[in-house]
């Protein structure tokens, strides 16, 4: 079987094609890169409307398949920015109807976990999901992916990008801050906001911006942000692993590409006698391949959707999905 997935939750429009062994045959994407400010949902949706059709053709060419070879079309049903979600859903509906193949709406957060399981070989991990719009600690229990901890305000990637923007760095800010942090070992005081199993980053953002106004070197602030934020994430992930008795931890989301975060979580896992898994970089960021694979898993498990069932949900919770394929 072949599945095509369309991702369009936020700044990235992506199209991926996978087979039923989770071999990624194509994974192409185009990201909105605003010259200034953050992402405007309507502008991002207009971008997606322009690039999705060419991306579908590009993915088919890269996979060496015809669109008529597809067995399933999947799309990101939520969570995300409403205009972006609706654009991706409309494209997926049009494609599925024209090809007369099943259409499956996929939870974006679950897709990060499933593509990680599919390509790394881990079986039952705790997922540390870290991206711009989401920060969650997730594990499978009693038929659903349960959220054992999450951000109470903004995602860690959002915090990094907002600080980067205020510091005059191009979007996305996270990779630029990672590079700057390598030039420092000075740890400046920042709020360490762990509240039970949850975390909060808005106070850290405010404090970090204050350090900049005091003239602290950008390298020192970048280093301090990473060390503090990633320590918080590592702490709640370890607590979740202990609580549910898992011996695997999987990183997902765009921030999962950060080498310092990988080192900290990897050290924690090793100290516990556990293993850490990280997908390739282009499968950590928002991408169509993860949507395609999760849609294929759902279809094989008997999930069927009429067009009326494919309404997008901006607040589609990870733990709302009944995981029938496990």
C-alpha cells in the first residue's frame, strides 16, 4: 500500500509518500519564512494554497509513482492554525475525491510519535514532543496516547523563536540560538518553571529579554536559555518514564534536532539504563511523511472517514485519539 500525507498545521506545507513498511519514498516541504515578525495564519495559509499542488507533484516524482498508485490520502486534522489546517484539508479532500481513494484525518502530535516508532525501531517509548506550538510528554496507556506533562503557556520552540526575533535573529530562531550557545559556558539565572509534570516558558522568555537589556552577551543568554529549558524538559521526561515504567524515550518535533537537548536526554536515559531514539532531522520537523504513515496505520486498523468527518480541529488533543492500531 502507498499513502500520501499532507501536512499544514502552521508554517510548513509538506507532502510525503510512504509504503506499508514505513519506507519514506518522498518527503518534500516548503516553509513560510517571514521577513519580520511571527507567522500570520492567513498569510501562511495563502502560502500553503500556492505550494501544495506543486509539492504533490514533486513528491510523486521523487517517489517514482503515479498519483493513481496511491491507496490512501491523509492530512493533518489538528491541532494547529485554523486557516492553515483548512487549506491542507481542502487539498487532501480534493485529491482523495479525484483519485477515489480513502481519506484519513490525522492528529499531528500522534503522527510525530508514530513516524518516530516507525523509522527508529523503538516499540513503546515515552515521547518528548518539542516544537514551536507544542511541548508535551506522551506515552501509550490503555488504548490512547496519554499526556503526562505539557507546557502551561507556550511551546519551547515558540519561546526560542520569540527570543530570537527580539534579538534580531532570522526565523526560525532555535537553530541560531543553538549555534550561539556553543560559544559560551556562562550560566545566567533564569526561572526554572517545573510545576509537577508540567512546564512553563513565558517567564523564562521575559527574564531572558531582560538580561539582553542589561547588556549580557547574546551567547551567554542563548547558553542559559538552552541549559535551563532543556533541564526542565529532561526532568519531566524522566519522571514520566519512571511513572509508566518505560525503557525507551523518543524525541520528536523541530526542537528535537537540537544537539544539546539530545545530549541531556540521552545522558538521562543512559543513567536509567534506558535508550533514546531520534528520527532523522527532516522527520523531526513538521512533515508530510509522518502524516502519511499515521494515516496508513489508521486505515489498516479499519479507520474510515466520510468527508463530513474530516472537519479540522485547532485544539485536537493528543489524548482524544483512540489508538486502534496498537
